[in-house]
């Protein structure tokens, strides 16, 4: 079972290295799910002495006021033989064999985080102690609860410490080691009071009574230690701390443990329970209990880790890849993002994604409706036909047929088709622009880089503008070609006047009568409708060729050409990712690494069991 505690120790150190120590965080947190033993007590309750007794070493800073101002995660590792030593997480390659230097480093590291003020910090210090005289155990030493702020401390320090302690011990996975001095009324114990609030049934609280040897003569702590005065789910533990004289004389901790055992064994009040008293027994029982709690939590930890890995992978995927370090990598990255955007844009045009169908609607509905609205029959009304036919004769009336009149009537009608043709070009251009907006919004990689998103959008719009102008020229040329050359066969197939019952002996000017002019208007309208039917097919072809097809083929060609000329600094500017996103990706990547490592570690332990 020893490897269970080692596993949690390893995960706790990894969590702290990532800045995960149980504070509020938008990131999944493993720390809160790891079983731990938090040591809680008021100032001068003997908390430090209990810890030192369990370890068997003097290593904690001492003094008046609030000495512990940061949580101390104390991980004990039992070794079979060799010299005792300590290591700090923040000094990974340094071993301490002089525990006086350990005490100094705890004080110095506290000052590094809080300054030389009396402030407190929730960022833990990690200390690992390797010794043949300890059991495998992890304890979190928390600042001592106090009722009054001392000089140099803000008035809020009392509440700040209580809130910090509460944030640790209110978690369901936290085992509470409540330290209370025996020479004070248990009803006033800070440790019992706060542990009762977060664990009212005492299901995860171990009570420790210190300073039993300092109780007034004629009094004892038997009722408390037997659970009669204040009942907990677990038996109470009694310990005898070293006296201040022993501390001043640096009495050996092993000797102090021996004196403690002798005290309980030789005291009439406590000899019947001596076998379960003392700091040495406390350490063994806590280690055993911690192992059982860890074992019971393994399935829950596996579930949390598996779920968190999926969440982290999903968010990392959403945030996108980190920016490449070299210019070549940046250029490739930009090209790859543009390729993804271009593919999404094509999918909109090809119907894989919605939007391209609006272009067909322009050709199938809007263009025909616009041509219909031209109302050629009004343009070829009698008065207009007479006017144009007459004007076309000039000073000399036509002799056989009013050819110039025909031409003018046809040209004046056909020229009006330019309006719907140009409107169709603009309508398709507008749809293509809308699809650019859609494709940019759907290209997740572009969300990462605001400047690149703007540049790609601008380049695409500029390309569409160029394509629109070329398409407009080509499409209007189709109309102009119809105006510049009339289809002769159409007129050759028309019946001649003689066949219509006309009298060739009539004066040529008699043909200006209403019937004749009406026939001219009908003939021109028939020709114009024939041209409209033809243009209704050819205008969409021209637009698709000049705009849609070109947008699919060469939308970003100009942008790519310019991209190859850019300096490395300009490429950097295009990939100016939000620093907050970069930081979050880094944090997520580190956390994912932690969770994957934790997954393999826990799976290995689970399989071994």
C-alpha cells in the first residue's frame, strides 16, 4: 500500500508545480480531489510540536505571532537505511541534511512569496523528508487560527486565515487533524470549532490532545481521550510535547519520543490506553487511514482524470496550435490556415455547406423577374414606334423597309437589358461576400489570430471586387454584342408585306398607318424576347465563369503572392495571437501532461492491486 501514498505525493507535487493548489480556477483541478491530511489548530496549541514529533526532527520555524503564513505540504517517505535528508519542490536538486537549514529555508521561502510582511499566502511550500524513522504520510500544515491581529498585520488577517483553513478542510477528500491543548477548555478550541462546522458528524476528523502533562493537578483528559466529552468517529490521540527547556537544549527527538511513551505507560490515568497514545502511534494510524482513503478514492480519481483529459483535449483543439517559432514555420502555418478557410469557402459554393444555393436563386428568379419588369411592350407602344421609325428616315423617307428604324427600336430595347445584367453581377457579388464572412467565422484557426483574420478577409474582398469588375465587363459585352449585330435569319423568315395582302401599288407612306406600325412593334418585340431568352442563359454562364469559378480557383492568389514577400516581423504581426489565449494554451498543455501522467500512474497502481 505504500505506493498509494507515494502516488498522491507525486500528484500533489505536480499540481503545485502547475500552480494548482486548490484555489478557484476555470481549469479542471486535480488537487481538490486528492486525499490529504490537514493539520488545524490555534496558535500555541502545540501544532508544530506534533508535526516535529511525527517526523522526529526539529525543522519548523518557531516564534511569537503567526509563524506559519503559507500552507506547508509535508510529505514523509520511509527509507530502509541511509542518512535522513529533506528536499523542497522549489529547490529540486538540493538536499538538506541539516534540518536547521530546512527551518531557515521555510522562513525564507515564505518571505519570498509574502515579502517581509506579516501577510499570508495560499501558495503552498512542498517539503519532502526521507528517513528510516518516519511512516509514509502526507500532512498539510496550515497557519494557526488566531483571534487578534498583531502589529504589522491587517485587521482582516483573522478572517483571512480562517477562510484559508476552511478552504482546505471543507473539501470532502480532506482528513482533518484537529489539534487542541489539554490545558484549555475543549469548548473554546479553535480547531474543534471549525472542524465541527465543516464536518459536523466527525466522519473525517481526528482529534489530537496536546500538553496533557501540563494540565492542572487533579485533572486529566481521560473523558476526552475516551470520546465521552466530545465524540468523533475515530479515537482521540494524546501526545506529550517537548518542554520549552527540552527545545532550548535541543533534546534529541528520539529521546523525546521515549519520554512520551514512558509518561503514558507510567501515568495511572492513562496507562490503560498507553498503547494508542503518543505521536509515534498517531503517525502510524494516520498513515494507515490515509492509505485506505486513497484506495477508496482511486475509481473516482480515474473517472475525474479521464473526463478532465477529454475536456482539456477539446479546449486545446478549440484554441488551436501554438505559433511556430521560425519564419518558415510561420509562413507554412499561415498558408495552411488559408487553405482551410479556402476549403470551407468552396464547400459553401458547392453545397456541402449552406449559402451557395442563393446564387442559383439569382439566376432562376431574380434575373428573369428583372427582365420581365423591363416591359418591352410599353417601350414598343404605337407612339414610340412611330416616333423612332419617322426619326430614322431623316429628311428622306425609306423606300422599301424602315431598316434604320428597326435597328433603333431593337437597340433601344436591348440596351435596357444592361440593368438586369449588371444587377445580377452585383447580386452574386453580394452573396460571395456574405459567404466570405461565413467562411471566416467557421474557420476556427482564424479566430486565433485577429490580424490574420482581417488580412485574409480584406484580401478575399479585394479579389471579389476585381472579379466583379471583370465579370461586369464580360456580361455587359454580351448585351452589347446583341445590340451591335442583329440576327438576320430572324428577319428573313418573317412573311413579306405582299404575302400579308398588302397592295404594292399603295404609296410607301401609307405604310405609316397604325396596322403597319403595330406589325413593326410586334416583330421587334418578338426579336427582343428571343434575345432575352438567349441572355437569360448566357448571363449566368458569364457570371459563374467570371466570379464563382474564379472565386473557387484564385480567391487568395494575390494574397499568397504578397505573403511570400513579407519579412519575418510582418509574419509575426499576422500571427499576433491574444496573449491570454497563449497563456491559457500553455497552462492547458501543462495540465494535460499532468493528467496523462496521473492517468498512467493511477492505472498502474490500480492494476497492481
